[in-house]
C-alpha cells in the first residue's frame, strides 16, 4: 500500500493538531516572557477548559457560549490561585523545586477534577455542526477551521498585548532584566500574577476548542502540556511566533508520521523531535532571545 | 640493605594475579580506602547504629511493613544513584524511572525467555541501564535547567511508548509475568524477610561505594561542576565527561534497583515506570537534602510509607499526595533533615550564646 495517498488528509489533521499545540505553547510563552518560570501544569488548564465547560452545560444548564465563557473565567481564577498558592511562595527557589512544585500542582488539579467531574472522557458538541467540508478530496470538519481561526486571532491579540501595551512591555521587562524592572517601578510579582491568569485563559480557550474534536478526560492534560512545551522549544523558546510555528511543525510531523510507522509510536515522535532539535539547534527554528547559541 | 628493584627486568604475570587484582579492586570499591586522610571519619558511630537498626528492624515490624521496607530499599537505591547526579553534580533528571524500567525489563526478559540466572541478570540490568544512559546522556547532558528536565522526561516517555508497543519483546501493557525469585548459588530469596536482607544488603554495599566515590577526586569534581561549570572547566575538569560518567553511574544504580524490583514483584509492567516514579524519586532526593547520601534513604522510607498510607484513601490519595508534595517543597525546599538540623543547631547555639551572655553580664 502506498503511504503517500493519505498524506493530504493527514496534513489537514496535522494542521489542526498543530493549532492546538500552538495554543498550549502560547500559554507557556506568556509565563516565560514574564518570569522565566516553566509551568508544568499548563496542560491541566487545557483539560479544565473542556471539562468545566462540559460541567456548566450538563450540570448547571447554561447555554453553550455562556458556559464556555464561565469556564474560561473559572480557569483564569485557578491560574491566579496557582500563582498565589504555589509559585509566589517559591519565587526564590531553584529551578528544580519549581519544576517539582508545578508537577505537584498538575497532579492535584487533574485528580481533583477527576473527583469533582468524574473520570469519564467528556465531549462537547461542535460549534457549527459536524458536516465535513470537501476541499479538493480532503474532508475537513468545521471545528478545525474554528481552531485555526482562534489560534491566529489569539496570536495577534497576544502580540498586540505584549508589544503595544504598557502592561505587556512591563511583563517582558520583568523577565529580561529583573533588577532594571524593579528600579523603574514595575511590580514584578504582580506581572507574573497577571501572566498566570492570561496563560490559564489561553489554555482554557484551547480546551474549549479541542473538546469537540477529541474526548477530554481528566488525565489528558499532562501529555498535551508536554507537547505544547515541545512545540514552544521547537519554534524558538520565548517567542510567540516561535510557539505558533513550532506547534504547526510538531502537529504536521506527528500526524504524517502515522503514514510510515505504527500508530502506537505516535506519542514518541514528539519527543524524538524534541531530542533532535535540542541536539542540533537548541534555540529553535526561529531562534530565541533567552538562549545563547553557544551554551546556556 | 635491600636490593633496589631493577626497572628493566621483565615481570611475569599469571592469570591468577590479574583475577586477584580485579577482586581486590572490586573489594576496594566497597571498603574504605586506607590512603585517604581522615580515615576515621569514613565510618562513624552512627553508621553502626543504622546497620544495627536495619538488622533488628524485622523483629519489630509485621509482615506487610517488612514488604514495604523491601520496596523502600529498592527506591532508596534509585534515590541514592540520583543523589549523586542531582544532589552532588547539580543536574536534573526526570527520566530515572526509564532506567529503573530498563533494569526490570532486562531481568524479566533474560530470566523468563533465556533462563539466565537472576544473579547474571542482575549484572546485565546494570549494564543495560548504563549503556542506555551513555547513549542518551552523551547528546542531552549539554542542556541545563528546564531543558535538561524536559529532555530526560522525553526519554522516559519514549521508553514507555517503546515498551507498550514492542509487544513481542516486552508483553505490551500487561507486561511480563513469572520472573523467578532472586537466588544466589541455589539459595532463593523467596520470603519478604529474606528479600529485606537482600535489598538492604545491596543498598549498604552501594552506600559504601557512593561514600568512597564522594570522597574521591571524582566526588570533589562533581561538587565543583555543581558549583560552577565555568569555574570547573577553568581548573581543567572535563565537565561534559564528568556529567556523562555520573549520569551513567546513577543509571546503573537505577538498573540494579529495577532488577531487584522485577525479582521481588516477579513481574514487570509499564504502569510502574512512568513519570510518577521519576517524580517520587526526585522528591526523595530533595527531601533528603542535596549533596547528602543518608537523607535520600530516609526520605525513601518516609515517602514509600506515605504513598502506602495514602493508598488507603482510594480516589482521594493522589490529590492529597500532590498537596503534601507542594507543602513539603514550600516549607522544606532544602530537605527535611537539613532544615531541621540547621534550626536545631541555631537554637542550641542561641541557647549557648544566651548562657554566655548571662555569665558575662554577671
């Protein structure tokens, strides 16, 4: 059987997956731009976005758009709480301690959500029907277009926030030069606090968009978070554009790999890509402002 | 006067001599090195106390607790190896569960498919883990911080996927059953009491090895690398090589522990070797204190006991476990023992100063 005949369809699926990875990666980048902290619980925000929306629709009986909005707000509050309860007390701790603390937070969030909302996978109805569109022999579900559109919209909104507003510039300053930021009167801890909220919001929006395509269960967040981080590294660590590009590259590579290797190995592909990029071009495709090309 | 040895004369070796030397070298790894200064400090009084307590502990403990101590000992071996890599050399690894798994699967496959004796499989496990660590460590150990953590984590995930998918070799998700008990020369360690003495005996030997290593040139080099890689390189230390060596060594420890794990549970399946185990082992090292060999062992006993107790809470166990993890990190980021010791020393010295002050005042 010729594997190449499936390539166009797999490309379409890969681009959708890539958009989701890009959204998760953007969440990482927002926090990194403000504080050089890596939030291992980022994937849990995505999971919560889907699961909490499901809960608001079935449990509280809210209409779909309102439920999605309420879920995003709820997840933003959880992001604020994560900063206040876990990251803020550890602001002077070493990298290792922060990694372990955010891993601990992700264990708490995912298992608490299993307790509250059950362990069954959740599925939401698509935004605009599930009749696939035919485009040159490729079938595309309308939800995929929603995901793509939302990714680019969020990318431009975040670009505007970080490059054209005072808050965004203050956030970036508090990461690149902490002492200088302090001297010019920037409340650095507040900036990190805000960054956690924005990042949680972006994650939750990704979760709402993803749940109609894939089933979201309580333990889906970990792997999604890891792949989002890989996307951010592949594209260029700490760059919004890098996160989006890395997401698409990772999604396409992972999806087209199905044509050539057994589907069970799909999850390993992302990590192989990570090891390759860390070895041959550690600063990512677009380069990174935070990583010296020589050593870091 | 004794005639000086003539340098030009040819020395005849016999095979036996080489074997004898190799044996001596192996023993010297465990025994304290007589040429080191501060020889008296190598084994302190508290070590005799610890060993005595270990020997007598099964008399007090009931059956399930002995089994728990067997598991704790196995995790302590991994934690000890990781302590060298994480506590002494200052690197981060979230992938040690993979080396543990490689050890367990090597033993399981060799003993069930190829009828290799468990003792040989024990050695082969360490070798397999060390070879994997060398191959993976060579490229990724130039990374630092978050990136090293992520790369090792990625290796762990790849290992899990490989184990799940190569069903003909590893039995897929259900794993391999019927691994024989560990046995040496016909003596099988078939009860948990015997396994207790086996595991903790191996651990004591490894602790002595690690203590020797830490006090050797290699150990000082590790501390230098942890303090500053640039400074270490400037005094002529091959930083990359040192990191790879200590990574390989800690992976070999994890491989040994994995082999014991497979023999004790008589099974190897991928559920036990995920990110959860890596996090648990890193927590043991953090709780025990960085740059400390005894701390991780105590932390291993404590955390194994904790996970067992929390298992009784059914579905609440994991959230509580996560909360305890975060609280421990927030309140004891330098390890429970270290922080308490510091406070205790501070209090005692404060008390001493107070008495001296009062005496001066009078």
